[in-house]
């Protein structure tokens, strides 16, 4: 895996020289113009080492290092000061903010490279467990994935990430932010202790976690992780923020926004359907699924079920994975009620509010057993559902109807069942059980 070095300097000539020197040594180099940009990039990519100029506009290097050290996602990164100042007071101030070393301008290239290599070597020899949670870190996680790839048994990797965590951390401070991270760790440990499934939990860093389990555990364990987290995280919010339902803050571009209650996104990949060349491919696909899961505004998980060379998944394997149900409705409360009820019955459930989200989900080529569509939804959703049923005749459609709303024209071309509102969740569950054949469950 290529070592990533992030540099921050407002002088273009210095940045270009550093990039040239470091790239000739095989490092991947990313550059920032100021301290604010450095922080945003570091939080996004989590580099292996940072080189920071002390004197920069908007935010100087002292403040940038201080903020990176106070963020659990970036606190572990080696940070080197790059400065034209060489007085003892300047160097001491740099170390007090959290820098590991300093390099003076104009710098000696062999000395620069030697210092970088030394800090990277020491970072690689750091404790393999995360100091905040005590869970195995990224090094042990990588070795475990490699080990399972060599074996014959199928496995699943869950990539677990917090949503809206930065807003929480900015509002309540890093101490309470650490409590959220420990909450995730506690839940993962609870769910795997004594299970006998040879599960592995890793803390990648910051608010990123990973779990290795068996494919048949994907749906029950993801559902339980989400349910327990959504319930307990609310206890970490102030009462007025919880009642309002969001935190007020600014996004990474400085735009004021309302941030919902912190949730979880889980990307899941399994070798049950496909083979992988190496551990990097496994983690890359898991990251893709995590990004897809993040399209939902609430806690959610997304599972990659694509097969190698798009081969048809054999019947035996399909029977070991529960069917996927997609809910399409603009009514947030209705979607949440249906999602909760169906997930409690063990179904894998995705949800979208309208046409744009529907197209994004269908692009993943999931094998959907059932689409539950609210007839109050935008009329544009019916064409992609029609196309889906034409491509996959086994996909059933359940239309949620109302007395006040006429049946949309697009529904007439779709083979479907109907359920009038209002209904009890038990009615929906019973109807879904009758629509999806028992042998597919």
C-alpha cells in the first residue's frame, strides 16, 4: 500500500519542490495551501504523515496541528513542522502544540528524507491496538483479512462509520466525542462476545470500525448494531438538541447546516459470491458500499452481492441470504415504521424517498425480492420500477394506496399487489410473507 504524505505550505515553489522530492521516493503526495484546507484533507484521507508550514494564511501551522491532535481520527499521525523560524521559542511552541519534529528552510533533502523515514518507521511500530478502545488496529485487521482470504471458509467484512460525527465533536468537544466512539466499540464487543462465530473486531482509527464475521450473520448483526446504537447515542445529546432533532453547525466548506442525530453507515462485502485478488480489493469494495449506505439520512447498511464475472448465484447460496426489500415513499414516518417492522422479521430493507435515490440504488444491481412503493411518490419512480420488473420477473411489487390518492398511471403496467392505508405493521408483515415464497426466505 502506497504511503501517503500530506504537505501544507502557502508557497507554491516549496510545495512543488516537496512533491517532486517525495514522489521520486515512491510516496503519494497531497498538498494543501493553508491550515484550514490541511485539516479538511487530513480528516478525509487520514494520511500516513503530515508536513506543516508554521506561517500560513487563514490558519497557521500551530493551530492546524493542535486541531489535528484533538481529533481522534488524526491524533496518531506523525506531524513535522516546516519553518523558516529556528529560534528555540518557535520550536518549543511547535512541540507544545503536538508536532513530532521540525525541519528548517531551506531544508537539506537527505536530512528531510531521513527524518520522514524515521517517523514512518516508528509509527509502524506503534502499539497494534487502538489506545482509545483497546481494539486491534488497522495492522492486525489487514493481517486477519489476508488470513481469511487464504482459507476456504466464506467471510463478510463490515465497514462501520459514524455519520455527522464531526458536527457532534465540534458541538460537544472531543471528550464527549470519544464517548460516542467507545459506544460503538462496546456494542460491537457485546454482539460478538460468546457468539462462537470467530468474529474479529478492529478499530481502523477515528470513527471507523471493521468487523469480520460469517455471511449468514450479516443481516442480524447489522440490524442489531444499528438498533443498539440509535437507542444509546441519544443519551449523549443535550436535551434541547435532542428535542430539536439536530445540531447547528457548519460543514467542511464552511456552509451553515443542520446536522441530524449521529447515525451509523455500514458497508458490507463478502466472498460468498465473488473472489478477491487481495485485501485491498476487499476493503475498497467495503468502502464503496459504505458510501452507498451513507446516501440514507438514517442509520443504514448496504451489502455488495455482485458475483464474479456477473455469474448467476446458485440456489444454495441464495438461500443462505435473506431477501432484499426496497421501500419507496416520500413519507419519512411511514418508511421508518415499515423498515423497523420488516427488519425485526429478518428482512434486508433499503429505503428511498424518490426518483433520484431510486436510480442510485438500482444502479448497484441488487437482486430485489420485493419493491414496496407508496402511490403518493413522484410519478417518475414508476418507469424504473417497470424496467426492473421486466429485467427481473421474480421481483414483486406491493403498492401502498390511499383513498384520497388516485392510482398513478405508471402502476397499471406493473404486476403488483395492493395494501390500502391505514394499516397495521402486522398486516404488512403478513402480506409480505405471503408474497415472498417461503423457500426464498
